[in-house]
C-alpha cells in the first residue's frame, strides 16, 4: 500500500468561521461537500466537519484520514497485517474510502481519489 499523506480531522461547532481561519492559515480554498448530515470542508491538510453531535461523536473516534494510491490495495494490506475493516471500501464525493481498526485499537480512515 502506498501512503500519500494524511489529513487532520477537526470537528467544529460553526463551519463558516473555521473555514475562514483555515483558508487564511493555509492559503488554500475549501473543497466542500455534505455526507450523512455532516458539512465538510477540506482545506490543505485539514478536514473540517460540522453537524449533529450524534454524527460527530462517531467521527471523533477516527484518529486521522490517510490518503493512499488505491483503497483496494489498502484493504488487502490492512487485512493481511491484522486490521479489522469496519466499513468500505465505499464511494465518497471525492473518491473511495474505508474505515479500519488497527490491532492496537486505533481507528483510521483510508481514502483514494479514484471513482468507482
């Protein structure tokens, strides 16, 4: 599995002022989308999320988002190494993802930018 980078996940109460801050901080524009009632803004290496507390509670359990070349290859590498796949691979607005629990209990999202 080729890891391309990681994204820091930040849950915020109010997305708009957070987007303004992170756009100024990074000099990048937000890529926005909605998923499961959660508003998301990807800005540089930050993934800002805002929405119902019931949804954010689940999202906070994911330590980070790891960008990979191919989610299918990540699935194979993860399962062979002993990780448990909780969800996916599934399509997202910007590619595909899966959620995995590592043997140490850490939870990570793995994403690629390939369309299904």
